[in-house]
C-alpha cells in the first residue's frame, strides 16, 4: 500500500538532468535490494515473514483473551482456564465465525450489504480518478475521511458500547433484563440490546401457536402467556414465524455491520489521496484522519471480539452427572452406601486440576462449585445445553402476573407447563 502511494506521488525524471552515479543499478545492488524485506527495512525477507507471523499470532491471542473476558463478564462467573491453547481455540472460532457471518450476510443479501459498502468507499475511489493537483480529488479525499470517522463513531457508540452493560446474567434474575431503561438514548439502546439477546435464547420458549380458525393468524405464546399478556418490551422483539431465530439474526447483523465498517474504514483511511501543498483546512482533515486511524479504528477493532463474546458466542456447556469417590465424607452418599451422585449439572469450566459445575435447578443466585478432580470418581457426559435457554424453559423468570383461567402467578409455573 505504501509503495502504491509512493508511485502516486513520484514524478518521472526530467530528460535534461543527467542521472547521478548513485542511481545506477548494478547486479549486486539489485541483489542487495531483493534481500531486504519490504515491511522491515534492512531485514531479510524470511525474518520479516517470521515477525509478521508472530504479529498475527499475537493479534489472535489478544482477540481470544478479549472475547473470553467478555464471555466471563456476560455470564458473571469465573472462568479459570486461560491457557494459550484455550485462548487460541477461542480466537480461531472467533475468526471462522466472523468470516462466516460476514460472507453469509453479503452472499444472502448482496444488494443490501454491497450498496452501502460501495457508497462508503465511493469518495475514496473517486479521489484516485483525479490527479493529485485536482481540487475535485482533494474534496473526495476529505469526504472519505469524514465518512470513515463517522462510520467508526457509529459502530463504537451505537453498536459496541451498549454491550458493555450486558453483565452478570447468571448471578441475577433474568427478569431484570426487562426492566425499564433510564432516561436518555443510550440507556434505551442498552435495554434494546438486552431484550434482543434475551429473545435470541428463547428457542422452544417463545412459540407460534396455530390459529384454531381456518385462515386465522398464529398467536405468540411465551411460557403459557398469550400475546397480550407478554411484557411489551419483550413482545416487540419477538417477530412472527421464528422469534428466537429472528432475534439471533438481528444480533448477527449488528455484528457483521461493525466488522464491515471496520474493514472499509481501514481502506478509506490508509488508501487516500495525498495533498502535496496542504492548507490549514487540509491540516484539520489530517488531524481527523490521524485520530480516526490511531484512536477510533483500534478501539472499534478491539471491541469486535468483545461483542462476539457477549452476543454471538454460544452459552452452551456440557451436561454431566458426577459421581464422587466413596471415601469422600464431605459428600452425601446414595441409599445403600453407594458413591454420591449429582443430578444433571453443567460444566462451565474445567482445567487439569479442577472442574467448575453449575446447577440451574436451584433458586437464584446461581452458584458455581469448583471441585478438585481427585474427589471425582466418574463423569457421565450428555449433550451440550444452553444455560440461558435452560433457565428460560423453567418459566420462573417472567414478572409475576396472573394467567387467565389459571389463577397463579407465572413465577410459580413449572417447566412442564411451558411445553
């Protein structure tokens, strides 16, 4: 990219000026230039490649750390496995999921995504169609900088910052996610994000009930509550057809928009026309470009894996039954003196020394019990379960209200009542 800009700024030498002796090219000089790396001056290409690979590895490790930290804050429980392998796996999944989400969005809706991308990059492309001295090219270059800075501000303020408050979902009642927001635009945006995330976990909880009348519209049902009994904030986020899938697609769209804005802003900020004779106005745009390049762009890029850890990374954990050692006196034994065995638990984290178990059948707040592996005799593993979906299926999280014809509050409903 830098060589491309250098060629744009370079001018052909005048024929009446003799070439200096230092401009002569010899085989030895060409070989010496070829041995130098294009990214790190004075270093061999192999060394530059190794440094570049280490930079990519460090970036993935940082993305894995940021994403897992976001997941820990979102769940509100301590995740103790922070090894390099664990972070690398998290970062690899983040990279693959991000690529898949962006490509699916562009391929499924090419005009919906391609149009804004072309409009976003249009000033940058137009600026390169004019010579450097042309005023029109300079105006287009300034417009590209303004659009890039505005896009980064939108991604940061409207899409990424609301996720900072999505914390401690397993340590407080889920019904608190439906609380009315405080005054202001940002609290309303945060509440909208919380409700959308809550709706995305309602697979099997929010269902469309076919109408009893021929040709009638289906009605929405959430834990036995009809459409007019569901809280307004939640009902507005449950679309007809497939409510949970529609909410999940909405979150994926927000995430994909942030990724695309980050990438297109990178192109617009670093692939720009150079003003050879800057004025005071051009110095102001240069300051805006530097601020967007070295402040806004890195901040938006760092919060992309943070969004992934809270909005998209599945909150699924292995469902297990644990049997403890016979000589473990701290655990109660089964009738007949057999080893103690637990009901279905979820493994939220495990290391080579201990294992963290979560019981979703108890009342709030949920507690994570860390058990040493030496105390465990055997573990029977079942399929993975989404911890939030499992809590929602119990139907104990809705605000207390009376169901018509039942006479009990929804908080006293059993999981079987919602099936």
